[in-house]
C-alpha cells in the first residue's frame, strides 16, 4: 500500500503519493497560507483528497518546518508559519480519516536520504539541509534521533561564534548564520557593495542591484567562472565542513549528507567543505573517516521521508 507525503514550506505545500520504494507516483502543489493555521490544514486536506482520488493509500505523513512534539502530532513552534502548539496531526487525522504522522522537515529529509538516497549504505549519518537556514537530521543505529521531547538535531542552532550574527531563534552566532543560503546572500551583497571591482558577473546577473542578489545568482556566477562567487561558495563550504567535523566528533557518524537548495552548487561547495572537514576532524589518520556526500533526492526528500515514516508508524 502507498502512503502520501506532504511537505509544508513557507510558500508552498508539496504533496505526493509515494511507493514503498521511494518513488513519487503522483504529485500536487498548493500555496501555503502562512499566517492562517486553519487555511493551511484546509489546503493539505484538499491536496490529499486530490491524490486519493487516483490512488489507494493507508497513511499520511506531514513534514513541517518547526519543532514537533515527541508524539509526532503537535507543532509546538514554527519560525516561518503561524503554528504555536498546533494540533496539526490530530486535526488532519480527523478530517482525512487516516493515520497522520507529523515530522520536522529536516528529519524527514534525512530519513529519506538514509532509506532511499545517499546514506542508504550506512547505519549512522548526519543530514545537513542547507537552504535559507540550516536544518539537521541524525540517524543513529538505523533510527532517527528525536530526543525525549522530539526536538533533537536542531544542528543549525549550535552556537559557533560568540556574540556573532543575530539568529531568528533569538540567540547570536548560531551555525546557520554562517552556513546557509541566508549567510551566502548576506556575504555576496556585502562584497558587491564594498566598492571593489570584484564580482561583476554576479552583479550583472542581479540586474545591477546588489539587493537583488540571490543564492542561485552566486552559484551561476561561480559556474561562469566568477572568482569572487567561487570564493563565496568556498567560504560557505568551509563553515559547513568545519561544523560537520564537530558533529562527527560528537556522533561518530559514517557519513554526512549535504542537501537543500544551496547544495545544488555541487563540487564548488562540496570540495572546500570536504577539505575543511578533513582538516578539523579529531584524530584524523587514526580513525575511520566519515564521507561527506551530496544528497540525491533533491526537493522531494521531505515528501519521500515523511511518507516512509507514516508507512512505518
């Protein structure tokens, strides 16, 4: 029997029917009414109804960008959506007449890569989802690490720079302020507005407006040979690699899988990340070294992972 995975982001809801092998058999999208919890639920119900019209399913998984309780039902807090102690799983189960599992979106993506993607050959891995922020998922002994309250693996909010940049979580110096799409754009705009002659290709892609620079602009400029854009990705890779080494020092993982939109830069990001990772890994040369891999499932990872978790409920 198939299951449905629903990935709720800040701007869109992506839902799909997913087979036991991780294949997305059908998919639909809806806009996310981010400020209206009831409207979000209605959009999810509508998307699931459309998918069920053509497929038999026995469970629904929902990936949510927020803190999800240990019962995998309530979204306790979401930074970019109007969820505060939102009984999302209970409400959707009542509306759909199906079992519903709610999971943090980065956990769901990590589980997908562990079961069906880049991490399928290992039993212990760390997932880093590099998008606007930095999400994390951890697999230990073949199990998703969730913690007693459900809030484990918020890796982006490990503090790496005392008194550093202010983070949306309320603290300063969190890892995601230096290893994320937001950090990449901040540094790119600062470089272009500094007055030097560098990054002309990057500025051209943004239409001459430094404030219009985006992460994809940096990646494209780097691929076009813009040395400044390549340096920006190398700096971001260093932050990713050094932080990943710290995670492996704690967890002794066999693999670190890097996904999210920023990871689409490929080796322009991953090569400097691997170099920094190997420089910072404790006891290197005397221990099995984890591999740092690019994720394989792209934007479907959250949908695939949470569908599989619902199937295993």
